[in-house]
C-alpha cells in the first residue's frame, strides 16, 4: 500500500496535513525490519484468533446508537457511520482474551459495541496495574493506529465483548475512496488526542503542585 501522502497527491484539491505524517510513519515502520515486523505480525495473529462476525455494515445502526459515548465518532451521522462500517470488521472476544498487548506495534483502532475492557499498564516492577475501564461505545488503540508506535497499555476483555475494528490500511482506503469521510475521521482523531493531552497535562500539573506542597519538589 502506498503512503497516504502519495494517495493525496493523486486527488487534485485533496490535502490533509496529517496525511503526510501518517504516510511517513507507515512507510518508516514497514522499513523498520525484524522487531517491528514481528510485533505487527503478533498483533494481527491475535486479532485473527478472535471470532470473526464479518463486516460491520450489519451493525451500523447499533454502532450509531452508541456514538454519544464515543469522543471519536460522536459527530458522525447514521449515513457516515454506515459508510465507515463498510471498512470495518466485527469480532467477538471471550473474557480474559488480550485484544492489545503493551509494547507491540499497533495498526488498528477498536470501537467496543458490547462488553467491558480492562486496561493494564506495567509499573516499574513490570507488574500489571489496572489503569482504566472501557465500556460499550468507547474506542481504544487510536495512538498506535496513527503513528505505528508500540502500544502504550494492554487491553483485556473483562467479559464477553463484541467490537468493530478499523485497521490502518482500511483508513488509508477511506482517505483514497471517501476523502470527505477520511478527512473527518482524521480531524476527530486530532481533536480527541488533543483533548486527552490537555487532560493528562492538567493531571500532571495537579500532581506536581501536590508534590511541591509536600516538599518533594524544589520551588522554582
């Protein structure tokens, strides 16, 4: 698959700034060799072991009914969700099944249709710590799907789950075949990740203020 930047150049008037970086990262990780290739294969193998329920098109109305819980898709109407669903696949996972593993190279984002996901992050002693719960209507895996960097945390099905998956290759197809929809997805991704960064920065400032008040940090 050609980089998204190249696809954009083939369509006059079609220009998405983030596309160039997206395409660059896609190419960079495909050239990275052994380690990246093995972790990407491991993640795809894990996805292939889930029970496939076919195209998400048959679940479009159900997905649309849940988007009020999704910062990523909350501004999509039913027609847009129906179009997006044509590029997504639906899977079912039993409790205890890993969907994403920390440290692996990621290439897909997951929209949870039903069930509950537990998110674990390894601490300094490499022990898994529960850091978040994900419910129906929420998504996860966005960062690695965009930049191809290793997964930040491990996501495990806490109960029977059904999820719709959008891969990086499918997103590239959307940008080529449905540029308006592709531009909207990329814009919503940028806005959502920006909001998460602001929230994280705010929490960090609160933490530093508490540490300063307790004398753990020097005054500046």
